[in-house]
């Protein structure tokens, strides 16, 4: 179904690039059928064109009417003006995928012609290497065929899960923002390893391998993180000492709070938008 489709990314930032990279690597779609545009940074468009062989176009030259799929990939604060500028060029049955944190399908549906097919998507930047954990929630008018098309496209960038839209905020807190928590942890592991004089050439590889190994144990053994943690922890051993320090410094609570606050922020973005506080610089 995907092979002959055309897809346009409106927004050419980190998330658009991560998705483009994963889609191009999957070879499910000809790179020239992937169009990318932004508002002003022409240099960025050329960079993406050179790296991925996709078609970079200035906003005014993008013929949205000829696209099968349109991906909204700008910041949430820019969505309202973007929808306003494209709504008269949309075709019925054309699929709009929105990767914007906190922006509901209802909001998008209100700002495009009635009956438009919309799907809210939450990928993460591991899309870059086809390893995203992506959630989707379809809008009111989206056909089964377009849902299947979206799943086929998003499987090019990793695993796809269909969830109720009211769970999108918490999913964003866990999987959309999630890579950043692990990078933060890894940053701290790296700093401590460097302070202890480990060979800096290999520290990063060691840490990455440790994280990959732990994640794959969960994927491949089907065992809970709790059991796996217990298996590492010898009584009165090194891990017990490390975990006691982690707990003593509120490690568990910090993780819970990070997820909660990210989910709260996702909800807040949509509430602010619905109250038309957009443009005040509050929404980031
Ligand atoms: N980064 C991540 O890990 C994830 C991000 N997301 C979502 O993806 C979206 C983009 O995030 P990210 O890529 O990090 O952001 P960036 O700031 O890196 O990119 C935003 C892009 O949007 C462009 N843009 C803004 N307004 C318009 C417009 N009206 N028309 C066309 N292009 C426009 C900007 O270019 P210019 O200024 O030149 O117009 C820029 O290329 C956000 O909504 C975010 O919630 C979702 C999941 C994960
Ligand atoms: O930080 C953000 O708002 C976006 C959404 C999920 C990851 N990055």
C-alpha cells in the first residue's frame, strides 16, 4: 500500500529527520516521494535532501494537494497558523499525521475541513534507526484503510501501538520523552566513569552496551524489570550498595515524577491551545 504514496513533512527539525531517516532506510518508499519543508531555514532543507535523497521544497512550492500523507512536524505553538495556511489546499481522504505533543485530534479536526482523516502519533527520536516505540490514536473520521496505511508507514520507524487518545499524554511522558531520561542517566554514568579514569574511548560504548543488554533482556526473556534487578543484586554486594544510594537519593521517585510532569505538560499544551493562549510564548 505504501510503495507509491507521497508524503510531506511540514517541519524539518529533529523529529522530522528521525522519521525520514527511518523511512528511507526501510526502503519501503522512494526517497524522492518524501517531501520536506519548513518556514525559513533553507540550508536545513538542502542538508536533509543531501543526506537522505528526499525532495526538499520551499513552503510556497509544496503542492500539498498531490500528497497522500501530510505529517505535521512543527512545534505545537506553530500548529494553529500552519493549519490555517494549509486548510484550503487539503483534499478529502488525505491523511494528516500529527506528531505534535499535546495536540488533540479534535483540535486538528476543528481547524481543517470537516471529515478530514487525522491520526495523532507519538514517535520518539529512535525512529532514526527504526527503533521507535510509537503510539497512534485515530481521529473521528479516519478510515480503516488510512489507519492501516499509517501503521505500515510507522512500522518503518519501529514498533507501533494503537492506544486510546486519553492515554497519549502518559505515553508521551514514557516513550516520547523517554529516550531523554536514559540519555540523562547515561550522561551521569559517563561523567563518573571519566572521573574514575576509565579509558574515555571506550566508556561510551560500555555504557551503551550495558543499556542495550538490559533492554534486550526484557525484550527477549519476557521477565519483569523487578526480577531482572533482583538477579543482579547479590546480598550485601556492590549492586545492593548502588541501589541503596539510588533509593536514598530519591531515584525511584525522580523517575515517577519525570513521567508525571511530562504527561502534565502534554495536557497543559492542549489546554493552553484550546484557551487560545497560543502566541504568548507559553507553549514550547
Ligand atoms: N524531538 C522529539 O523527541 C519529539 C518531538 N515530537 C514533536 O515533534 C514536533 C517537532 O519537534 P522537533 O523536531 O523536536 O522540533 P524542531 O524545533 O527541531 O523543528 C521544528 C520544525 O518546524 C518548522 N516549522 C515551524 N513552523 C512551521 C510552519 N508554519 N511551516 C513549516 N515548518 C515550520 C521549523 O523550521 P523553520 O523555523 O525554518 O520554519 C523546524 O524545522 C513537536 O511538535 C514535538 O512535540 C514528538 C515526539 C518526539
Ligand atoms: O519535548 C517535547 O515536547 C517533545 C515531545 C516528546 C519528546 N520531545
